């Protein structure tokens, strides 16, 4: 199996007082350390919080919503609502169970 070393990244792991500075290599090439990296459409940050991921999702949904508004402005409201439901909502809902599983269980009615 061949890896594209230019596409491999190492997440930074650090403590506030003692940063861990270790350089990982693969086949003689040092891998790039990053603050955050998308993995399976979930953005994982160095601090393991959801801020970066939520901003990425919000930006993607806003771009899609803008595209819908630009291209479907003369369509009936029913068509615009259906486009919003099928395109924007699925962007916003993907990964929501990861950042707030309790809320998703309550909304699904599974908390009996």
C-alpha cells in the first residue's frame, strides 16, 4: 500500500504548559503538523473541541443556501423549501450526533 505523504498530516498534541514537539516521519519525509484536519467530514481540532467543525459546517450550509437563493429566486416557495430541506438541512444534520448525542436522542424520542 502506498501513501501520499503530501496528504498525510499529524494533529498537534500539546499541553498548555509543556508543548509536546515531536516530528513524525514517513519514508524519510517529515509529516506536516496541523491545527485542525477534516476526517470523514468531521473536523478534528488540536484542542478537541467543536468550534472549528461547527464553523466549517455553517460556512458550507451558508454557501449552499446562497446558491439556492440565487438560482431559485423565481421558483415557487414550495420548490425553494424542498431544495432547502434536501440540500441545506442534510449538511447541518450530518455529524450532529457526535457533538450533542443527548439532544439527538431526545429529539428522536428514544429517551424512554
